[in-house]
C-alpha cells in the first residue's frame, strides 16, 4: 500500500509541475528607452500652467531664487521597442498650498504638468497622465523619494528610466523639497 501511495504522490507532483510550467509561458522582453528632449523655463509667480509637450513626461525640475525667479522643467519621451509611448494627460488636481504641498500621482500615472501661482502661500496644482504602448498601459514600479533639496537652489533630474510621480515641499523658497519618482516598466 505504501508503495502505491508514494508512486501516486510522485505522479501527482510531476503532473502539477508540468501543468504549471505549461500554463505560464514567458513573455518577450521589451527595450525601454528614454530621451530627454524638451526643457522650458517659466515664471511661475504669474500662474503659468506648464505641461510637457504631447506624449512627454516630467523627468526634471530646477529652481534658483525666490518665488519671482524662473523655474525650468525637463520633459522626456519614452520609447518601447523604438515606438513612442502615448501619454493621455488628465485634468489638473485641486489646489494645494505650496508651503505644505504633498502630492503623489495615482498608481501607474506620471506627472506631466505643474501650475503654481504666487509665493509659498499660493496654490500649486499638478497634472498627471497615463502611459500606453500598443493599447496596453505602461506600469510604474519601484517608487521612491529623492533626497532633500533646498527649493531656492536646486536641480533635480530623475535617473535614466525613471519619471516624476510627485513632489513634497514645506516652507518658503528656503524650505525643503523632495521628488517622488518611479521606474517605467512594461509586461505584455
């Protein structure tokens, strides 16, 4: 009896492993490339609504000076297997007071725009977008937060393969700023 039970167990295990192996074929790997191709310097104090050009996403920001100084935004396009990813931009978020702003984009969405009016007591809004390639949504993984920067004297650029997913700022132009970012990923 025991021999029969052991033989049946081995057969069941082998059958289960075979079914598992056959049921999940590996998907083909894709090549993801990012190209930083656009920068624009704006005077935010006046309430400029900055949005990256179509099908581009925010990958950097720099600001030197007080609220009257200009801010530079850096945008990138993403290519998967040589084809540009489509970015479907959404609406602007509700306003947050800049001196205590803490924003994170919804899951698997990237920041494509920022709109700020006034000084640290003014309002800041963000615009996000969902990314698609061949009709399927591109995912963001390994979200993280940058080191701390002094708002009035910094340049932040996401590392290659990463995009901006949020920002935190406390205080005035001498206050602290952090950026949220994540890695672009696609599983077909």
